[in-house]
C-alpha cells in the first residue's frame, strides 16, 4: 500500500473514531469511557470476576482495570465483593444501575452507528462488512500463528 494512502486511511479512521467517542460521551450520563462500558459488558456476561482476570480478558493493565473499577464503583455501576475466606480476593460485580447504564450505552452506540452508516448504500455496506471481516480474520490468523 502506498504510504500516502496508508496515512490518509489512518487519519480518516482516527477522525471517525474520535468523532464517535465525542458523540457517545456527550449523550451518556456517566463520565466513563468506552473501556468502562466493555468492563460492564464482561461483568454482565460472566458474572462476578476478579479484576486481574478482567485485565487479562480485555487486554488492559492491572492498573488500568483498578482505575476503571474504582470509577464504576464510585458511580455505583459495579460493586466489589470480598471473599470471606481471603479478604485479598476481590471480585467485581455489575449492579442493577450498571445493567441499566450498559443498556443505555448500547442504545446510544447503536444510534451513532446507524447515523454513521445511513450514508452508505446496501452495496457499500456489504463491501465495508467484507473488508472489516477480512481484516479481523487476518488479525486473528496472525495472533494464532504467533502462539
């Protein structure tokens, strides 16, 4: 790929991503980022989870998960559960408020993407989906071959 086109693609991708993050943040009532939403989604899907396991699953550092968890607890979107056998063992669990916030975040995200893609024809959407799937498959294959 020609360098000029590569930089244009990177730039356009970053602008779209940043624009969507700004839109999301302006509509979502809690001052948390997309990473916190991903944590809530993991908690909803998997139940109470140790923070270290969350870090590994999502590819975040333990420090980042600690900060995200503290924010989620502060806004009562998640709670820490302490083991009775070992107080050092802490699990994070989504709260009902967290479930509602996650549903709202997903609704906002869907609205943003509908607005984003409404400019494309059905054929363009099919092409876009094909290209995205091709990139994802390539990334997955590279990751698997490096193991």
